[in-house]
C-alpha cells in the first residue's frame, strides 16, 4: 500500500496545480487517479506514519450501525467527526450539536427514506443488507453497489459524502471492492479511507463465505492542503515497512455483529505519527 500511496503524494506535489477550496486553506490538486491493492498480500494500513486502527474500525462500525449521532463516537474517544458536529456547524441546518443529519450511516442503512428533515423514517433502502443478500444469492451480479450520494440530501450536511460509490465483485470465490471518491484529502483522509474499505471488504467476505481479492481506490479530485506540505515531504522521505495482517474473529457470521473486540491487527510496526490540522 505504502509505495503506491507515496507515489500519489509525490505526483500531486510534482504535477498538481494550485486550487482554491471551500475551507479557504488552499490546495495543490490533480483530477483522476487510482490505487490497487491485493488484500491477500497484507492489510493496506499505512506504515510510514502510525494510524489509529481503533478509530478507523469504530467509525466503520458506527456507519454500519446506521447512526448519524457523533456523540456515539465521542463517547468512545473517537474524534474523526468532531469538527463537523459542533454547535455552530449543526445550527446551520437547525440541528442539535452532534446530529450530523443524513450522513453515511443514514445513506447506507436507510437510503431514500422520506421525512428526512423530521427524523428519517425507516422506509428507505438498507444497502448493507442488500449487499450481503446479493453476495450470497447472486454473486455474479454487476449491481452489488452502495451509493453514498443522494442529491436531495447532499446540501443538508456540513460535509457531503466524499466516498460516494462502492461496487463489489466476486471472481473465483474472491471478493473485490472498488471505491470512488469525489474528493480525497490525500495526507489525512485517504489512509483512513483505504483501511476502512479494506476492513469492510474483509468483513463482507467473512460473513458470505468468500476470500478477499483486490481493493481499488478511484479518485476524482486528489489534493494536498497547503498546511500539509511539510508533513507530506517528511512522509515521502520515510522507508515503508512490511504490511500487517488482519485477523477477524471467525465466529462472527453477521455484518451487524462485528465489534472492535473482534478485530486484531498482527505485525503492525509503523513509523511515528505525523500530526496535521484538518481543514473544515
């Protein structure tokens, strides 16, 4: 994972163009890039800086639960969404602090539900359950898709979904996943997103009796924020280390039963953390 990722960082620095952005920070950006990882060769958890696996896993489990309440994460001391759950951010949409509105959990488990502005009635599509059903009943389908973009609701959240389309494919008993991201904060966000969707692919594979195949990350706008350039240069100079191995508790047979205690990472020996501020 690390070599492809470092190459992407270098590509943006060398070939990107200055862009303005909604945060006012400014970026160097390119459009249209991709990375591909064979999940059977190791878990793509970045090794040139330490990543908080528990945060990544808890965020994924939170989204799978259907929750859009940031307090659930905060109570577990996971602060990925804290900047978008403040009183100021939520007040823009008439919501209480911590209520993120129609974010990923809603889109994944209740897509298209009516009455979104007054409580998200449970009459939408459970896309996660549908993926599990199709993988079990029609694994040759080319329609095993999760969409994270609903134009009706994209303006009702402080941060519209960045990972917007996910497709799964089964070939010779191996499950592969391709993710499309409309916008990719390559220094802070992409390492989290890569690990999250690799974990999701492993989880889907386990509960449907499949092996893991490839993870393909496809990007629209890939960017490095101007206040991350020093950290990016530091990371590019580091030598990658061997990828770790993911171990899931084999007794878990339902996608809804996974908890943090069922997830183990063996052999993760990363370089030290590189801190950077998130642009909101």
